[in-house]
C-alpha cells in the first residue's frame, strides 16, 4: 500500500488537501471543547460561576455556528447562514438572560 498523498507534492498542496473545511471545522470544535473544559475547571479557582456559565454558553454558541456553517453546509447559502446566526444568537441571549436572572436577584 502506498501513501494517500504522493511524496512529490509541495507541502502547501499537501496541507491544503489535509486541511479541508470539514477538517478545520473539526479542529475548531475540538479547540472550543477543550476551552469549555478549561473554563469549567477554573470555576473552582476564583472565576465566578456566573462568569463561567456565560463563557461556556458563548463557546457553545461558537460551536453551534461552526456545526451549522460547515457540517450542514450553510456557508454555501450566506443569507440562510446569516438568518440562522441571528436566530441562534437570539436563542443564546435568551438562555443567558435566564441563566443570569437568579444571580442578579
């Protein structure tokens, strides 16, 4: 069995083939998930639970946008992508408001 990518290709072409938009989206989701885990673990070290929850919700919003855009292919339809981003942002703001109301009282 040979290599998937021929050895005579320049590194730029190899990286372009390996880092497809779906691969980059997967890497972004992995980084955002690691970020959520790190933020959640910082709640015990002085970062307030309210701030922790807000940051985790923000990271979840970025993850949802990545999934909608890349995995569902909305990047091909900019108007639909824009509309979904607005609806998702409104939904996340409602969730953030519901999360913050008990902390404010």
